[in-house]
């Protein structure tokens, strides 16, 4: 049966590309994403204003996340995850060690660590062995990296 409804891409508005692009490069590369290159002025040169990272799903489809500059007076407005809109994004990790590796990458770029890697299993709302890291990008977007024992990141089915 063909898989329908997999995420295709997400665009994230950023205030200052010179801060956010290095943050996201460290984050996504630690998760195994590849930086994609486009022949477009925003993606090229020594000071790009846009960047995209992608990963392939089994079966050939892909998922990408692009960061692009915000506009005008919104440049300095931080993300408010308690207003309507996205609260946070979570990414699978294959092991607790992979969560720890992302944590180290985030520390290496001076990221804001909201909650260091922790086993949340047994706490209300979390399954057994839920091991996660929470960080904020330079604009306050909350990102999670989580290892869930028994969860498969594959789209091939159970």
C-alpha cells in the first residue's frame, strides 16, 4: 500500500541567518541530515540567508527543513510556543547515545539547552524509556530529539 501523508518539508523563519544557519547545521548533521545546495542567491556565497537539510525515507521519498529569513519588524520577535502555532518539533534518535551526540553538538555551537538528555520514563505523559533532549534555536523555536525504545523511524511498516 502506498504511504500517504508523510511530511514533505517544513520551512522555519529565522531572525538572523548568521546565527541560525550554524545552529541548524550542527543540529541536523548530528541527526544524519544532509545539507542540500541550490543555485539560488539566498543559498550561495559566504553569507547565505537560507539553508536546507534533508533526509531520505525508505522507498525514496524525502523530508527537508529549510530556514529562511523573517521579514521586516518580525526579525527580532522571538518564537512564542504558547501562542497559536507550533509548540515544538521532535526528531527520532536510534539510541540514547544518539541523543547524547546531538546534545554534544548543541553544546559545541553554544545552543540554549532547555532540558539536557533525560530519561522521562515513568513520568506522566511519557512512555517507558522515553529519553529526550530539548533545545531552543536562536529564535526560541523548541526542538526535541527523542529515543523511544521499540519505535521505528522506518516508514516500511511495523
